[in-house]
């Protein structure tokens, strides 16, 4: 008998949906301005308010002011411009209201777009935001040095207000990041003001050679289909150029070997006479930091980071420090730790896994790193001369940092929730108000390192579990590169506790290929997604079953989304002896049809590694299905196109293998606004129906 409740009737799921998975009212998108005097951020007015407004905190007093209220500016919200909607998908931005903003060079003014309308606001002006004239629906506005002019994108062209169009009408897209950069390379912007406000660095993106992908909403057949350019593995990438657009008609193209290094993963003005840019080759084995002369376009190499598999991105590197030394990422011998080097000399050792460089502060380097278990993260101040690390936040949990003008914003997430502390240069402390819903569960997952590979794992049992009672197992999994599941960050365990309370022992395992254990651990899935992932998940399950007699390994379900959906489908197709039912959400079932930058980084070029791509595709496995499988996919997903699920479903149908498909019209790769909770209710009903016992 199915005793699961619809999402709106389940108290936890209803609360999760109302509160945006407990994020509404939490401050986000922090930025220091005016040499640390101001702390800007976005936040809604409370735990059930989905609309973020723009706020500023005076670091001298701790007082907060709401500068821009989206309800007053746009009482009747319109549609997002297509370009902004797609950019939000790339950076996984689900917040409504003011989604993002940018500061002037002096940090005293901000510009933002709201449903295509362009606004600017002063921190000290005491006046309401003023709407700026725009040539069309505005996207990604950015003010200049003092905020007197604002650059923005409309209809694939770059404009300045006051002023006008500054990019040529040459058929290319100007001023926005291309798909590969925004989705896979960490660069979500495409134009930058010079420090003196006299010129713009702009990306020119030519997508003429890319295939088009189409979407039509079957729930609204009266609406026209949309299409966009998609860089499919093995196919062409967008042609990306960087141009300096100066006063008048002055235009200078930055010159580097773009045929060998087609990816631009970062760019910024170092000073009016110099631009720094980071470029990568197609397989991302070599990363170059280049210095460019904006007057001539000439570039020269400052540093080169290489790896025989791929260079794993370390945010904040490569970089040139204030004293001129070059900071790069380096792996310690044997791939035991991810570290830093100055001018090629290692600065850190095997005892520190560096995850991010947050900048320079008080004569040292601010870094986020792991010193103990991979589930935790510390904030350290690293002496650039000796490598000595001074902890700034190192208690249990996950700590992160933002620096500006001598001030620090430290965020600490642990089992008691999330806490933020602002420490000013003169020793004062303030806490930006968090208006979000308190987390309903204080979850203490049972953490362990398992198998000979010391895989991070976690087990969550039902609240009030009676020792000795056997429980069906739910492997709640991602398992793909670039994402860590087993973390001390508390929000991610709330839904796992709900699943446990439905009668499951919920197991999560970070297999080899996931980050933050060691470079060797991360690179272990090079050219081999499924075999490494499945081997590790199965081995971890068996060892956890030995450790926890409650785990009934005769009843194991698996669920995941995106790469986790791929892994879930692979589990029942290839290891039905271990997995008895699966829910596969948005699975990339054939990586020959996924994007270039992600897929080729790990699997190589399809033309050079055809057997790898054939092995990683699930389509040929369809006749082997012998376990219940539910496929779920949003029909507006422009990351993992719904054709991935439809191809597998067709192969299963052709092979006569029963399965189910839950199609979600209008839903993208993200599942905000209560969609996640509705899916969870459907998943639970399916698993209760099909899982033995």
C-alpha cells in the first residue's frame, strides 16, 4: 500500500517548498565596497519571501539598509530576457527578484537588471534606485570606475549608458560568456571596464559553426520553439575573441594562439595599461596566464600550469601577487595534495588540500583548505615566504571567506546551521542578519572513510531508529567530477534526513573522481566514468553493510540527478545484482551528446577515444534492464537535453524492457519553486511500489 503524501501535504516537503529549501531570507552575493566601508548583499525579507532585494551594511556601525526592493520597482514582474534566463541556468541561480548586481570601481554604486529593465543605485545617496535608459531588455549591467556610465548587453550587442552601442554589428554576440565558459570553465561574464573607465574589454562570440538545439513546450503548443547554439563533444566550439573597445571607434583585438588555446577561463584589467587573461587548450591539460597590452593587443606568457590528464581548476589561480610573484596551483609528489607554488617553488605540502585562494590580506594569502577530514574546510592565512598557516576559522564544519579593504566576512556552516561574522580592519565584529527558516533537522550523519581508497561516506538513519531493525537502503548519489556530496554543510542533509524518515537507511559516497580528497583521487576517473564510479559505490555499500547491520543489502535503491542520474541508471543496467530499483533524474545517457569542455576534459575527443565514449554510453545497455527504473527529465533542460532520456527510453522500448518516464514540461536542469519537492513525492511513491518488501 502506498502511504506517501503529495508534496503539499507532507509537512517537511511543504516547508521546504515554501522556504526555497531553507534559503529564502538568507543573505548572499556579498561584495565589499568603498575600501571595506560597505558590505553589499542580496536578501529577501523573510523565510517565505522568494524575492531578493539589494542591501548594504555599514561596517562602521553594522546597520543595514534596503536600497532596492523588487516589489516597488516591478510590481508586476515580466518575463526574464532569454539571455538572462540562460545565464542564470549556467550559474545555477534560482533566486527571484534581483538576481545579481555589479559595483562601480569605487564600490559606492551598484547596477542591476530587473526583468530586462536597467537600474542604478548609490549606497549613500538616500534616494530610490533610478532607471537608466536601455536599448532593449538589459542583461549583466556593469558600472564604470565611478558609476557615471554603465555597460550592459541587449540583443547580443554591448551598450553604454549614457552613450550608445559600442560593439560592431557583425553578426556575433558581444559582451556575454559563451555556453562552455559559463557552464564549465567558471567564467560567467563577457565585459570588463578598465580601471580608469576609458575602455571596455569585451568578448566577441561567434557561434556560427555550432549545432542548434531546439525546445518546444508540449504543454503549450501555441508557443513557438526556442533554439540555442550548443557545443557538442567532438564538434566545434564557439570562436571567442577578446577586444578592447576604446573611446570613439578605437578597437584592438588581443592576440594569442587561440587555435591551440581556445578557452578563455578568466580575464581582468590589472591596471589601465595591462590586462591579465587565463586561457586553456581544448583538453585543458595546459593553462596559461597571459599579460596583454590593451594598446597593441600583444600578449606574453606569465605562467603555465600543466597536467598529463587535465588541470583541475583551483579558484584564485593562476595569479600575480602585489609584489609581482606568480601564484600557481601545483600537486605534491604522487598527487597526494593540491597546493600552491610561488614562482614555481612549492609553498604548501601534503598536510593541506587547498581549495580556493580568496586573495591577499594582512601580508598573507587567504586560502580555503582542508586540513582534516574532506568533509570539512578551514580558512587560513598563509605566509607567502615561509608557508606557515595561521587558522582564521578552523572549528568543525565548512568555513569560507570574503576579503575587502582589510575586512573579512567569515561564513561557518556546521550541524547547528550557518553563521556569518564580519570582522573589520579595526577589530569590530558584525553579523549580517539571516532571516531564513531555521533548519528543521539537526542531522548527524555517520561519517566514515571506507574501502582501500578511503572513500568519504555517510549514513543517515531514521530519527528514532530502533537498533537492529533492518532497513532498505537508498543510495543518494552524485558521484561525478567537480562536486562533493559528503560535506559538513548542514543544508544538504535536510532532504536526506527526510528520506531516512520515510524508512530508508540513506547512504552517500564520494567515489574516486570527486574533489577535495587528493589530486590522485580526483584524476582516477580519467577516461573511465562508469567502471570507477560503480566499482567504488558497490565496494562502499558492501563495507558499510558490514559496519551497519541495519543496512539490508537485499533491498537497495539508488537515486540521483544529472551525473547522479547517469550513475543511477548505470547501476541497475550494469549491476542488477546489487541495485534493485533506480530513479534517474536528468541523466546524460550518451556523452557523445554532452558539451565539449566538460566531456573532453575527462574522456578525450570522440574521434580519438571512440571506445571510451561507446563504453560510457548507456544506450547499448538497454536490453539488460531487469530492475524497475524511473527516468525523470525537465523538457526545458538546456544543460542535459531531454533527448538523453528520450534516447534511452526509446532503446528500452525497442528492447521490450518496461520502465517509466516522468516528463516535466517547462522544467529546466534546476528544480526550484517547489518542483524538487513534487519530484521527491513521486520518487518516494515509485520506490515504495517497486522495492522488494
